[in-house]
C-alpha cells in the first residue's frame, strides 16, 4: 500500500469521540501554521477539528492563514495568551524567556480546552503531518488518558516531548495539568526557570506513578527530529523488505532556528507551502 492510499484509508477509519487538534501560533510563525494546516488537511482531518490559539496581536494574520484553507477552523485568542504579546514576535529560540513563556501558555491553553473538548491533541507548529493519527490516538485514549511523543533518549523515566501530546479528559489528566501549572507558579523570578517539558520530566521523576496514565507513542510512528533519515528515500535497500515504516507525522525538533526547522521539514518532504491548497468547507 502506498502512503497516499494509506492516507485515504486512515481518513475513513471509524472513531468514537473525535479529538480536536490544537496548535498555538504567535506573530511571525504564520508560515509554519500554514504548513501544518496543509498537512493536517491533506492527511484527511476535517477543518472543523482544527483549533488555533494565538495572542491578540496575531489574530488578524492567523485568520488570514486559516481562511485560505477552511472557514471551519476555530481561532481562540484570550487575555492569558495575549500577555507579553509584544515580546512574542517571530521565532523564539529554545531556552529563551519568550520560548519558556510560550511553552507555559501552551499548558494553560490545553488546560482550558480540556474543559470544553473531551479529547485534545496538541501539536507544535514545526510538525509535518503525513497520515491521520486520530483514530489511533482515540484507541490509545481508551486505555491511557495521556500520550506523549518521546525523545528517544536512553533514560528513565522516558524523556517525554510536550510538542506533541494527547489529552483525554479524566481526573488524572486534569490533575497532571494542574500539577504542571502549580509547578510553574512555584518558580521564583530571577532563577533559571524551567519550561513545560523540563517541568513535566521533573514531575514524573518525583512521582513515577504518573506513568500508569501516560502512553509513550512509538517513535517509528511519531518520529522526532533525530529520526529524519527514516523519512528520506533510501537509494538502495540492502535486501527485499516485507513492509515499510508508515509514520503519522514528523516533528522537526532537535534543531534550533526558524530556517533550520524549515530545512528539516523540506528534507523529509513535509514542507508543503508550494502545494496548492484550495479552501474546503
């Protein structure tokens, strides 16, 4: 089965409660938002299942992007997302104050959404979508209220990636998000502040029982940036293979910089801005 035919098959899979796919876009990151939306729609996910959060200063430009693809994409701009918006323009490098600010806005955003939507899939903008993972993640959510992409590091507890995660509404999901928010509230200004992912790691290290409610997504299906070679066409196979890897998406992390992330997506065939993307209903 080719990847294109697999994509069509995925889009027709029966599901229970349909998740929403949530992203967060700050001013200056609209090209990555456009690329992500193209990939999501191409994978067979309906525009009505996409939700984009943004600060108020990006509201107009985000609407301009979403209007190119579907008038069913929801846009959310809140006072909390708009705090310090003048400092959140353009690409925010890993470890910078603006990066940390955005990372925690993401957690607040997910926490609000889980009150409205029974199942929230959060995805960073530097993710290229290949196949529709929603039916798979819905099945995972029947056993585990939370699921995270992982970073492929030889460590335990596993290094979870908060850039792609699934949250089904449950007491444990709400408790975990609230614990993260409480951790952030306890950080002292002037000290080196941890971002959401480092805080998540700290939380689980202090209480590994959280892992009973967290599913680590297979890295062959949800590869991080270090797995980019698995998406590049091999010139020659060493022998006849009976199958191939069919990842759902590719996350262009493990590199820093706007252009580096774009190049990584290009190298894996998941940068789609030159594709024609007609508006859908």
